[in-house]
C-alpha cells in the first residue's frame, strides 16, 4: 500500500515526544527496537489490517492446511483456464496447476519465467523476462494467451487464519464454509479434506523497520506511525528514570499484554471449533 511515512519522520516524531535527540549510536539503536516492538504490538491487536489481509487458494492434505506452502496463486489472466493454484514440482523452477482437468505449468527457463499449456503439446501463454529465483508478480507479456496478463503471487505464510471455503469466495458462487482451527501440525479442518481450499488470513509478521539498510524497511504504515511514536517515547522515558524505586514496567501493562494474548487465542477459533465438535459427537453418540 502507498500510505506510508518515512522512518526518519517517525524517528523525529518520537524524539519530539520523548524530549530527547537520538542522532546516532546506542540510543538511536534502542529507539529502533522500541519502535519495532510497538509495531509488533499493534500488528497483534487486530486481524483486519488491510495491508496484511489475504484471500487465496491453499492445498489441504488429509485434513490439514500448512501455514507455509511453496505454491503460486495465478489470477486475472485473460485465458481463464490458466488461473488457479500452481503447486511445486521442482522447487524454484517448476509448478503445475492443481487441477486434474487441465494441464498448465509455471516454470523458469533460461530466458525467464513462462506460463504454458501442456494440453496435447506445449504452448507458451505468458512470458516474463525476470531471471529471479521467485516468479515475479507483474511484468508478464501475453504471447499466445489472451489479455489481460495474469498476476502471479507467491503464497504468503499464514499468521492468523480467518475463514475457510471449499471453492473461490466472492466470485459468483456460494462455496461451502469449512470449520477449522490451528494446532501443532498446521490448520486442522473439521472434515478430512484433500484438495484445494480457499483461506482468508492475516499474513505472518516478517517486517523490521529501519533506515533501509541490512534488510530493514525505510517506510512505516501510516496508520501505525502515531501509536509507534507515542509508545516508543513512553518506553524511552520510563527507561531513563533514576534510582527512585520506580518500576517502568507497570503491572497494568503486564496484564494488558496477557489479555491481548488471550484475545488472540479466542479469535483463532480453536475453542469454538472444538466445542462444536464435542457437541456434535455427544448428540450422535447413543452410548452416552
């Protein structure tokens, strides 16, 4: 999304609120840690940050959806049959569509990436000159495929799942809603599903904000900037207290952190899904 504020601006705002300057050295590094901690806190506060929301197909195997999957979601192509979930055959080089009725392939060749039909012969539909290890999202060119060209998205890691359906959602049909909950093996569907399912979820947290060096991002979500600056400034001022017996970590803050963690567990759906399963089992078990 385009709505961002620069790292330098957020640093400046934090300095102004803390009444201190962090031009360089350890203090500037510490402020960076505090700002990133605040970003993680506000990320955890809601599952509905629009920049992290995803709805895409995933592979279900023996009733489980993995939180990470080496696959691509291809959509928006003028050749509609080429749209769909492409699952890995050869890591970083070849993927095939998860559809037994059609034969389409996403692969990396010497001259870049290509989406091709293999129905009775190989026909290039869309090509991309990128030679990167990961297939590019944009920059595709229609060769023998119909316009518009597709969008090719690498599946993201699921941070917090929201909803599950048996087919594409909001595309003219009304797919079956599936019940699922997370456990130690991934995301457990309440029915033994194998095939392609659609999942709405919040992407896992992977960002570190900073000056743009060493893998950090030099821009911050604009909707988070004010909270990040206030929270980091408050934490900084608490850390600068003298030896007056003041504990900068209040019991209230600890309890609030606990409440946030419990709220996230509740939102995951595990408790509700398990309760529904138990109610169903009790209702049909004549031995009880």
